[in-house]
C-alpha cells in the first residue's frame, strides 16, 4: 500500500476514535465540562496529563531543537520535566485541597479580591493563548504533510478538528480523548526511534543507541555526528554554544512556568482526592519520561540522517533532480526550500549562509520527516503522522479549556453575571473556546518562531505571573491582595515588554526594534529566559507592596492554614 493511502487510513482511524470518544463523553453540566466531575482515576489522569503535556513542542519541535542546537537544547528536557517535580510537591495537592474549578478562582479566594481574580484571568489568557499559537504551528506542520497541502491549509484543517471534539466534550471528553492520544503518540514516537537506532547502531534501545558505536565502525554515533558537522562548517553537536547564564535562566523559567501553567494544574482538579492528585503527578512523570528520554536520540539521529542523505560522502552533494521522495513531499508544504545559488544542480548544505542552498529547513519537520529519511516502512511513517497530530491536538484542547473556563466561569459567572444558569455558563464556555481557536489559528499562521520557541515564551509568561501568586498564596500569609495584584501585573508586564522588544508587537516585526539575537539581548538574556527575571520582579513587588498596605485578614490566614493541613480533599465548593 502506498504511503499516502496508508497515512489517510491511520490518521483517519485516529480521528474517528477521538471524535467518537468526545461524543460519548460529552459534558452535560459545568462540573463535567471544567473538571470531569472529579472522577478520573489517577493512573488514567496521569496518562491524560502526559498527553496534555507532550504537545507539538514536545513531540514535533523538541527533537528538532535538539537536532539543530545539540547540547544547548538539553535545557528543555531539564526545565520541562523538572517543573513537574515542583508542581507535584509545591502546588498540585494544595490547590486540589482548596477544591475550586480554576486557578483564578483560587487566586480570587486567597487574595479576597475579584480584581485579583480578573488579573489572574488576564495572565492565564495571555500565557495560554501564546502556548496555543505554538500548538497551532505544530498542527499546521502535521496536517500540511499529512494532506500534502500548504502550511496555511493544513492549519485550518487542524483547527476544525480541534473545534469539533474540544468544544463538544469539555474536560470529560478531552480527558478520555487524551488517554487515547497518549497511546497513539507514545507508540508513534518510540517505534521509529527503535527502528532507526537499530539501523545506525544495532541497539534497539534508542537511549543506549545514542552513545553506541555506528554499525561496522568503532566510532560512536555522537562522534560521527560531530565530525560530519565540522566537515560542513557547523559547530560541534556536543559542545555548549550559548551562555551559561542564559541557559540557567531558561531552565528556571521553563521549570516554574511548568508549575504555573493553568491547563496543567487544572488536570489535578479532575481526581477524587489530594492523595490522587499526588499519585497523578507521579504517573504523569513516568508517562512523560518515556518520550523525554527518547528525544535526545531522535534529535541526534535525525540530524545525522538528514546530512548524510544530502551529503552522501565528504565533498559529494546530492543532485537536486535525484532528490528523494521525502524531500519532494516537504517542499509541497513550503517548510523545506532549495535555491540553486551556484547553478550546479546540486544541493549544498553548509554552515555558510551565503553558500547554503538549503535556504529553509524548518526545525519542526525533523521528527515527522525522520522515518521517511531513514526509509522506514510506510506504516511507521503513517503512525508518526498520527502521533504528531495527536500531540498537537491534545494540548491545544487542554489550553482552550483553560481559556474558556477562565472567561465563562471566572469572568462571567463569578464576576459580571452571577445569576446566569448552568446551561448559559456551559454555552458561554463553548463560545469562548471557539473564539480562542480562531484567534490562535490566525496568530499561528505567522508565529514568532518554531513551536518550541513559542511555547518557551508562554512558559515565561506563566512563570512571571501565575507561579509566584500561587506560591505566595500557599506559603506566605503576609501577601495581601494589593501585593498579589501588583506582583502579577509587574511580572507579566515586564516579561511582555521584553518579549515584544525582540518579537514585535503582536509578533509583527519592525525595523525599529532591537535585533533578535544574542548581541541585542540585555545582559545576554533571551526572550524565552526572561520569565525567571519577571518572576523575581513579581516576588519583590508583592512583598514591598504588602509591607506598605494593610495586613491580610485573619480569616484568610486561617484559609492558608487549612489548605496546608494534610487532610482529605472534601467536596468542591465554588461560588
């Protein structure tokens, strides 16, 4: 069976499964729409959390980052997994014990202020919408290859699928859909990795294959990759190329951003008890580790295969007229482009931008293209396409739920329209989600970078605004409503300004802006790393303002004590 037919069959079957689950598990009330009636088993919730977490950035883009950045990209592995440890230990159990539906609801209660709640909603929407833009980029990449159409057409097709099952199912439908998506994406990620590791090193375990010798040689895979890169004028794969300060700040920003992402935290509201919330976090780490420990091998092997396909031997370049089918397929999407600069009809792939004829190799294509480059069976290639789409769709749905619940529950029901019925609130949530899909899709057509870069910006925004407010709300009775509001606005404000300085207002670049490179960054801090600095500003401002204003009321201090007492979770009470 040819590749196109096989891909349509595999991807079509997974779509049918997702939509079937969404319809069968359709939310009938707001409790099911927001928190799946708090009835999800911790193992299943851990699996759904893994799918929610392993987004297009993890499945599609992270290995592409590793492929092109090498050692420096290790910060994404450390930051994104380390953040779950912070979330499991410092936030999830306490927030679950408080028993509300949303993160802004907790902030509104803890800081006894609807203004604080609305500021939290603003921070949530900004961070989540930025995150969704990254997912839309991944959806566009996956669908454009799957349908063999331009990127924009693929993005619109993906938006339609997200709309159908996320708007219908709510958290209940999305949770069960994400469980199915986890199974699809983890098989889609690990199976080709096993095949390629066997091809290159003879070792079926990719994590071990990364450090093994190439078949028939005494040269390790990483040494071979370093040598090939140096021959083409690139820097070595295994050395640090960026500044240590920026790497530390980026790791910290990703970690505390992970712990502050509302759509991830909301997953722990869906389990029956505090104990189950802790258990869910542990299971989520196990399920996430399966992909994250495989990613370095996938990235390194993809880069080596790409270069050896185009440059079969030192000084030998591939004839453009003889380019393989995978090259032609990705050219159709516009994400891979060749320009014959010297007119010799050959593909020249080198570090020198003036000589390099591979004028565009979008990093987000590496995972999806890798099985084709390695000439794996068609069913494996089709499986990877299905996995990439599952990863992008699962996280997009979770983010859109966080946005819709913030608007319908925290803005409308809790603030401006307290008398609205359960049915009206449910409808408002679905309308808000539909609007968010349209906005994110529009911005996804012109993202400020590849998927993982955009997602890193979202983590920085969550790190600078939501994480400090939650931490201080749980562990400090001193912080009052004025301090929390000032801290959140300072954190997200400084981070947004810094991002816009380099990425443009609404991601539209201007010639008047500073250059988006290390030479223009203040103290060498990249936009993606600034979230940690913004968080520091948040903490400082909150404590300064709290010290200058009236003390936290006694009943709020009692609430903080109650949240931190290790007792049963009780029922959710939301007003």
